[in-house]
C-alpha cells in the first residue's frame, strides 16, 4: 500500500513525480495524506493546515535552513519534520566560491580602475558551520586552488573541524571567512564587532547562511574602518535589504538577493530529497534531514 | 662564469633575486648584459635600448600575450625572445572562472531583485585557445563541478581539442565560451556576429585574452538582442574601455579592468619563469616560452 503524500500549498509536477518515483502515491487532499511536502513560506498557514490534517505524520520542508519554522514552534508538534539540509550543498558552495572571488572593486567597476584582485590559490578559508554538506562540497570546489579549509562547528567530527568557541583564535589566520551555519540563538550575531576586528585587513567575509548571523551594524563599521577588505552577502539583516541601505552600492561589498540556491536550481534537488525520503518511509528507515527542534536545524 | 642579466626599465628586487637563484648575475648596466628581463610596456623604448646593447642575446618579456611586440616587429631581430606564456595560467584560469560565474544580474544589483543564477555544475564550456596552460588549469578548476571542457586550438594535441575551424559547430552546444587565445591576425574578431549568433541564448561569453578577439560592435548587438545571456570581459576593444561605452553599467555584462593577472600576482610567477630560464641558459637548454614571431605567440 503506497504512502499517500500531499504537496501544498502549490503543486509542482516534479514533486508529484518524485513521490511516485519513491514508491509513494500523490494525494491531492492533504486531509487524506500521511506525508506532506510543504513548499510554502508561511508557518501560520502551515500550522493551520496541519490542524485540520491529523493524519499527516511527516512534513518535508523545502528549505535547508529552518529558523523560521523552529522559531515559530510549529516543528515541535510530535510529527517527524525534515528539512532539505545538505540537499543544496552544490549551488550554495558554488555561490560562496563566487562571492569570495568576486569581491574586489572590479565587479562593481563602471570605469577603468586600478588593478587589484584577490586569489583563492593557497588561501586559508575559515568555514563557519554548514552541517557538513556545504563544508565538504566547498572544500571539494576549492581543492584545485590548494586552498586550506578550516571548519568551525558546534560538534566537530573531523581533524580539520574545530568547536565554535575556537572561532576567534582562527580568525586572525583567515584569508576568507565563509558563514554557512544555521541561524539559532547561539549563532545570532556570531560575526560581531570582535570577530570582524579579529580578521586580517586583507580578509573577506562571505555569508550564504542567514543575515542575522552577521551583525550588520558591525559589518558596516568594519568596512568603513577597513578592518576587513570586503564582504559578499547572499543574505542580509534586514532582508530584503532596503534601497539606500549603507551596504548597497559600495565597492567593497557585493550583495546578491538570496540567490545562492534559486527555485529553478533547487527544485530537482528537493525532488530527489523527497523521492529518497518517501522511499525511506516505505522501507521504515530513518528519514534524511530530520530537524532537531532543540538544536534549531 | 655566471650569465649577466639586466632588468629594465625598472629594477625589481624579486627579479634580481630570481636571476641569482637561477645561477646568473644581476648586471645593472644592460650594455654589459647577455640577457634582459624587460618589464616595460613600450616597444619603441625597448627597441632603442636593444640598439645600444648588441651583447644582449636573449630578451624575456613580462607578458603572456605578445601581440604588442610581434606587431611592432621588434621580436624578429635574431635574438632569442621569450614571453611569460603559460606562467600565469593559474590567476587567468581563476579569473575566467569568476567572470563565468559572476555574470548574472546579481553582481550589479543595487536593489533586491528577482532570483536568477547560472551554474557551472555539469556545464559544457568551449575554451578558445590558451596554448595549453590556461586550458589545462581551467579544466582542473572546473573539474569538481563536473563541467565538460572542449578546447579549440590552432594545433590540437589531445582528444578533447579541436581545430579552430570547428568552432562554429561547437558553439550551439556551449553553456559558456571562454576566450583565452593569443591575438593574431587569424584570431582578430574570431568571435564575430556569426559566432555570437551560433551560441545558445542561455550561454555566456568570457574574454580573458585580448579585446580585439571579440568584435565589440557585434557583442553589443548580441547583448541588446539577447542572442546570448551575458558577457564577462577582462579585456576590451578599445582598451581602456572609455567612460560611457555601451558595455559599461549593463546588468548582462561585467567588465574588469584587465586584472586577471595583476602586477602583484604575477611578479612571483614571472620571477620563477626568469629564474628557470636563466638556469636553462646556463645549462645550454632550450628556454621556456620562446616566441614564434610567425605564429604571433
């Protein structure tokens, strides 16, 4: 008997196929489903739906970061909740690499300027978080540059991984700092004035995680005071970054509008995660990307 | 008896050390030197110097591209001339990669826009020229992305290399075209209107070679007419690109001011090439990067 899985609030053909490919059955009515692929953005809307669908045992969210959902408390309802964590490592790692290398004045040039550039060759990159997937993928992408990647994580598992409290000791030796961690009460403003002051003047900061992991006010001061050479931000605080904000239009800061993983890019990756989790559910295996509401990711 | 080698028109400590490390002797007076490391930009100035220094048997130029020097005829004087070709493959390949990935509207954003992006994962890149070094390095850098690189060269040597006349047959299948060839009478306007029309609409063009390899007028038309998705140019024609030129300030074109290899970045690489060539001269071996005035590189 195939597991009935619904997709809401909007149905995408690719996700319907993923459910069927995983051995499940697409169920148009969430009230009759046991699993739910939620592709919406609004926790209140999801909570309301779930209240009228007691049969749903498992909710698959479409994002890799779930701060919006854990903050709201919707996740702690006794159901199994999974995120797409790890599924978007490729586009996010690629975007981090691009932001890192694109930082100098050059990309914002509108006239022929003086030649300056940064290089990744032999650089030391401090990677903050990323739950493994992005970190591994990023390290793979920069390997041809002979770049050295040191990862800071809540729970280090490998030799080149360090606990978060060692971050400030690693920063003075970083050519680049890439922020890829989940946003939790512990990581909010992790990159604060002290962290930015600890970075070398030639170093650059990249944020592909969540805006509030970086203290925006401190970052503006760091750039104005040249504590660091530049920043590349795919996420900001506030977000969207309002027109006229001091982070816009400066030659030492590149802002991309949360496009590390665009909808077009992630849909096939989300579909694969959904297919895999439907198949796991069918086999009674532990799902991939289970959210720990306590940890916040 | 160490070979006396001069550096002109300005002396850099790193190059003096390279001469000594190679087993040569730094000679402050070019008139007494047998070798010359020329770090200037002006062929007329160099020709004048060489006329008064008949003892100089070998001239090492500091650039990888030598169109300026072969066009002037200064190279065909019976001396051995070497360029830095191949020495700057790393920074140039890195810059090509950056231009390729940075193209979308995002990098020029000054307000929060709609999410679009390109990816290198599984992309097909057609690489034009590069005399081997840049091509190999570029292929190495994009390997983690599972990108496929097809190289077009005057003299193909490997399986994935094709003769230049096959370019137009390869273009319709390219996600990106990277121009890295020498500028010669044969490659001037190699990327013309027909080539740009042959590229898919989603493809991007990157030029890290010399401006005139691309027909600027045709490129502006290609962007205006959306024959291609975007362009990333480290070199332009004319160069410097004048303020107000139609290639400036558009969201589908990124111009960097000939900074693929900045002076700071290339000096150690040039020093290593100089050291190696001094050592080769001492051992009576063929030098690296000998210029073929006929071929133009």
